[in-house]
């Protein structure tokens, strides 16, 4: 009898023991799909929701997707990519703020689970913050921005120079938003900008001229300056306490000089100290440019010109070199009135950056002011032809200068010779005419 009972009970007991191994969810045993019936359920729902996602039938996809998300979270990374896409769509379409908040919580949960099962915390946190702040209403909510900013800060800290370009841009944008909402200090914004700038500058050395990087860098620079966070006082408050400890750090010194130059803090004693220290340690183009600005602020123009020239000679970046040439031309025009040098340096800038309109405007202005070239009234009037030529060229290469150029064209066209004067000099409209003196350019005859 005991033997009979043993023969009956043993298979039953074994059956109870084997049941978990026959049917077990992936979330329970750490496998991709689970086992037994549960694996079949996972694969079926995975296939089903993905077909719906392909056709963007998200309402139909959501049910099977949720089963996969809960029961077999390691089945595929697509669970999280598709889930984020679905819930971003729900957030966009939803009008009820309560339901929208529910969808947002689910979106954040999707990213948290992705980090839990697939790691890659740095990049996923950046995506999480980006997906939150891609919705305009959340970019206006300081509390939500603060949460996303924390994700971005951690992402940047983990990834450092490998941080994605969109994450860098959004990190800076959220930093400024929080400063303007009174949630972080001006010093924190300066630190965030410094961090962002270092990353972008590094990435540009790896991908010179990359349009996405340049777009974010230019946007960061503009928004930082316009934010109200940086001022000469706040920069000094941020950088000066670090000086004794970090005066041997070239990256630190360059950042001080760069930031203070952008805000025109050249008259500050700390600017002089940082610039001179940088030049002593590394007499580079940037250091020479810093000293040029320093002596310009002190109105020591000869020294300023010498350091501008040194900055130009040692600068390898053609766009920076073009900017230095233009600045030098502009300063000479305003302070020294050496018109020949003004044109020469402006033309050098154009060789390096042909699609830049400002040097043409500057040359036009020097022509328009060159009345001392001639005593004859007709010849004096001809300088306005060549001046207008330069203004027309400026707006042709750089349409953003159209309004500025047109104002000058309208002003100086009024000083063209009249028809009778042109006829008196045996000329007619459309003829070629060479304007002499130092200008020495050929233009077209036009009447006012």
C-alpha cells in the first residue's frame, strides 16, 4: 500500500515542483521572454504591439505593450523606445492636465525601467530630460524644468565630453530658465555655461565645422549673455576666488579671459591679472587678443595694435582671424582714422570670410567719409558711388544686413551728382568711372 501511495504522490509532487519552471515571467527569472506559457504570452504581445506601433495605432498597441513592459522587460530595448514614442504622442494630444500628468509619470517610469534593465544611465537620463522638455508647457513650469535639469546635470557628469549635442543645449537652456525663476544663482549658470562650453569646444575639435555643434554653441553663447546671469561682477565673484589655486591651469585662464572679453570687462583689474598671467604662461593668439583688449581699454592704442597683430599672426582658426582683422579695422577707423589701413584689414577679413557683410559696410563708411580726397565738387560726389557699391555688396553676401545697408544706400544716394553735372563732365549714366585718390576703384556713373 505504501508503495502504491508513493507511486501516485511522487508524480504529483514533482508536478508542483515543475510548474514554476514551466510557466514563469521574464521579470521573475531575468530571462528575455520568461518560460512556458508566459514566454508564449510575451512573444505574442510583443509581436502584436510592434505591428500596431509600425502603423502608429498607439491606442491598440498600448494594451499588449503594457503586458510586455510589465512581464518581460528584457525582451528588447524597443519596448522603451516605442513606449516613449507612444507616451510623447499621448502627452501632445491630451488636453486634460490631470491625465497629461499621468502620461508624463508613465513616460518617466519608462526611462527609469530602461536604466534598471539596460543601464546606459548617462545617455538615457539625457533622453529622459529631453523628452520631458520637448513639450512647451513643461518648459514653462519651473518645477518640471528643475527636475529635468537634475537629470541633465547627472547625464553631463557621467558622459562628460561624450554628452549629446541636444542634451548640452537643453542643459544650458534649463539652467537659464531656473536662474530667471530664482531657483539657482548666477554663479551656477556661469559654471553650467563653462561646463557646456568645454564640451562643445572639445567636440568641435573632433568635428570641425559641424553645423549642429556650431548651432548649439552660438545659441548657448547668445542666451548666456542675454540671460542677465553674467556680469563683470558675477564673473569676478565666480572666478577670482579660484585664481591662486588655478592660475597654472591654462583652461581656467582662457575661460576667464574669454568670458570677461565677451562682457567687455577689460577695465577690471582682475581681467588684467588673468590676461597677463595667461600670456606669460602661453603667449597664444587668445592671450595676445586678451592683452589687445586690455590696452585698448586703457587707450594705449599702439600697444593694442601690436597685440592685435600678434593675435592675428598666431591664430590658426580662419574665422577667428577674420574677426580679429575686422576688429582691428574698426578700431583704427574710430580711433586713428587711418583709412588705408582700415580698408586693408577689412579686405583681409573678407579673404578669410567672404560671406561676411560687416567689412563691406565698414569700407563703405570709410569711402563715404573720404571727402578730403578731392577739392572738385563733382569728384567729391563720386565717392558716394563706390560707397553705395560696398553697401550693396554687404547685403548681397549677408541678407541679415539688408536694413542696415539700405539705410546707408538711401542716405548717400542723395549725394550722387545730378544729371546736368554728369553731362557737363561728358559722362552718361552707366558709364564706367574710376574714383581716384587712395580709393582707386572703378564704378558705374549714376545720377541722383
